[in-house]
C-alpha cells in the first residue's frame, strides 16, 4: 500500500517516521557537486600575488562523516599560505611584530570568498533544491511513497 505525499517537507517527515536515513553519502556528494562553482570562482578571484592561496581553496573534509547535510568550503590547512586568506578577505590594520618591533604593514581588503558565494548563490541553491528533490523521490519510491 502506498501513501501519497505532496511536498518535500511531507516526504522528509514520512521517510523519517519510517526510520529511513536521509543524511546519506549521496546527499553529501550532490552538495559537493553543486558547490564546485563557488570554489572555482573563489580560486579565480583570489589574489594571485599570494603564493598558493588559490590552491588552498577547497572542501574542508575533516568532519565529512559527521556533516552529511552540509559541505564546508574554505582554505585548507595543508597549504603554506592558507592563513593569509582571512587577511586578504577582510584586510588588516597596521601590524607590528611583538617580538621584534618590526612594522609589517597593512593589507587592504581584497575579498574573494564572499564574492564567489554571491556570484553563484542562485545557481547553487537551485541545483541543491533539484538534487534534494531527486534524492527524496528515489527514497520515496524505494519506500512505497507516491511523490510526484
């Protein structure tokens, strides 16, 4: 016997009530695929005179198995200059090293992460909505729910 559900919220609630795991590796793979345009834009917008800063932009995967419903994008720690990202994104005030008293200057803000998100937000959001809908449709069918 099938149960008819009308919208995404009803599908999620019905599947959860049946004990179906919605937070799956398939969901995370889809989220990563949809988020790639943000990474690509951020790499293109990153200051080029900052060493390997652009190479450090990617998925932060250390907690993937605990975060199946989200992906984290940022500056990965295995790259030498990853700490500079925050300085370039937001800028700095005049800096003087405490140990030596040496003046190290000011870095003007040159945002690249936020503009990358803003440029791709609509496309990424639409892609995620469609991807979630496909995953839920597949799960609904597998569990005898009529959806769409």
